[in-house]
């Protein structure tokens, strides 16, 4: 998860550099939005499994958001 979040931060910085040069195309914006959603999904799933491991109670809505 740390590697994915690091990857996400690097892409945010790269998109800022591309935007300053007016080279930020729609395909890269679509890629960046899918990467953002993937990072959020992974974060919700890690939270779900961490809470499930801690107390044994399933919280289905967190798992649903993660999927």
C-alpha cells in the first residue's frame, strides 16, 4: 500500500509539471483519476480487514466501498 501511495504522489507531481507546460492530455487525466480511485479502494479494504482482525465484527459497508 505504501508503494501505491508513493506511486500516486509521484504521478500528482508529474501531472503538475505537465499542466504547467500545457501537456496534460485527457488520457493522462483519465489514468490519474483511475489511480486515485484505486488508492482509495485499497485504503478502504485495508481499513476493513484491519478492523475485522481487531474485533471480529464485519462492517459490510466499508468492504462494499472498497470493492
